[in-house]
């Protein structure tokens, strides 16, 4: 009888702990430090032999609070506290149209007036003016902007840790992966273009994306050429607004697509970004080649060492809305807008068609029901886990003059990882080089997680 009561008591305690977690019951850094110091100095023999009244918890905590802080800290360090992508999101296929494409586009005049961060304001103004100057040429420099005293924002990493700088939009290179983002540049910078952009307007987008070369007369022929050196502070993909420092980014954020970083913003808030810090949701995924679990990924990016808050339902709804808007925007751009001069564009269009076919073959959904639709995330009910929410300013503490990633660029980067779960791309990832993928349709089906196509997801589809 006594054992049964003890089991019931333990079950009640566990339910209370889980209830606290589900409610986003936060713990402070000071509480975590206090519990760890207390455990380090604890005399286990005295605690085992003494009565409960003789146990003194730190910082005035009662037993329940101490237990919760300890449990949460252990779950955090193991990575089990954090929901993986498939635990947090299901999916559905939805229509997209011209209105979705127009909805993401900023107005240059409106957005520029909203930017409060002086460095960001100057960068965006310089990029816009240089790109719209018809005399300037287009740069192919892979080098990032050098702005004295400016630091890139960090994700989860402490200042003393080595965190690599991750490009969101790919840096310029010979395979021209960057140019698959031309319509992203149109939306982010508020560049001028008609309903059906001309090749001159696409060139303006490419200059805004990659940077500009100043006009230089040729003394021998009298014809106008262009300087070799990229103009200072030009090129969206070269700017600090296109960068985020995170641990092991080449593998986790790019080649294996195991990391999702989503601004806690809806569409209107992302378009009106003022250049300052904001919070992001961080979701880790299992490596598709079984080289790492989502818990391993959480540890490698530093999430397991971060006292992250629990995202609320409103936070998740905002992040899903913005990601869904980006997916619709990119799908319309790829399948309906004039192509930039890059062969990869046509390859991506083939990938989307084959991605729909692949989904149909796995789930049994008729492929004709997927035509003209794109896959977006939907929210799931979490069980004993949280979606981590991190303030970029807090994770970048100790750094001066931090420039934060543009939330639209960050969401576009995460949209690549989302679509790759289902075997296709709408825009290119930053790494690896395109030669990494086999010729023809070799990419399709090589990077998917079959567990994402589960029976529960199939039953929730909306067509």
C-alpha cells in the first residue's frame, strides 16, 4: 500500500513537472547556476540520512521548484528538451498565386524610413542606389563586406566559442547559385520591377544581390568598361544582413539541412523590420544519413548549452505564417516569373515536379492533386517538449555594433531546408557547390526523411 502511494506521488510530481514545461514555465540563468553549485557541493551521505526538513534548497527554492529546475536543465543538456522538426510540424499542400508573390515585396521608400539601425540603413541605401544605376556592372566577388567594428549576430554560441559565419543567400561563385535568389533580392530591397520583369530589371536584381562594379573608361578604345574591384557596401549576399554565426554551419545548416531558424515575426512584422534584434525559433532535425540525431545537432549548435525560452502558440503561429509566405512566394517566382540567366533555374523547376511525384509515390496522394501547390508547415501539439526561442541580441552579448540577419533572408534560408525534407528546392542552398549533387535529377529523393511522410501527416493533408 505504501509503495502504491509512493508511485502515485511520483506520478503526480512528474505530471506537475510536465505541466510546468508545457506552460512555458521558464527558469532563470541564476536558478540554473544555483542548482549546479548546490549539486556540486552536496554531501550525498548527509542528504540520504537526514530528514527533508534538514535539506536546504538554494535561493529559497522549495522542493518542487528545485526538482523542476534540475529536471529541465538535465533535459536541456541532453537535447531531449527540444522538439525536432517532425515533432513540431506536420504539413499540407496549398495553392499559390501572384498575390503571394506581391505580398512579400517591400516598398523601398517605406522600409527605408523604418530602419533605425544606422549601419543597416546605410548598407541598404548604398545597395539600392548602386543596383539601380544603369552604368554600374555586376560583381562576381565571393568576399563579404568589410565594415570596421561590425560584428555578425550569433546563434546560441558564447563569445569565446568559435562560431562560423553562415551565408543565408549563397555567396557569388562560378555556378551562379546566387542568382536563384534574384526575386528574394527584389522583395527584400524593394527594387523597381513591373508585373513581368524585363531582362534589364532582372539585371538590376542581380546587381542588388551580388554587388556592383563602377564604370571605367577604356583609355585604348574609348569604350566604357568596369572596374575589377567591387564597390564598397554593395551586394545583399555580401552584407552582414546575410550572415549568421553558428557552430558547425557548413554541415548542419547547409549540406545536411539539419537546422531551422525562424524569426518570431508574421509577414507584416518581417517586412517592417527596423534593423534591430529579434527572437528566433530554433528547431533541429535528424541527419538524413543517420550521422547525427536532432539531440546531437542541438548540442553541436550550442542549443543544449542555452537557457532557451519555450515558444508560445502565438510565436509558433507567426513563424509558420512567415515561412509559409516565403514558400508561396518562391514557388510562384520559380514556376511563373522570367528566369534569370542561370541553368540551375530550370533544374529547380524539374526538381519541384519530381518532388511532387515522389510525394505521390510515397503517400498515395494523386500527383494531379499536388499540381500548382506547394508544401508548407502546420503546427502540431507538443508532448513534453518545447520549441526553443532565443533572442539574437542575448546570444550575441559581449559583441559591439552587431548587425542582425534580415528576417526575410533568414526565413528564405530555412525554407530551403524545409523543402529539402521533401526532396526538392525552390532556391539554392549556400553549400555545398552544385557539383556535389549528381547530374540530372540526382538530387531528388537523396535528401529526404521518409519518416516525414507518416500516416498521420497523410491524414491531415488539405487539397
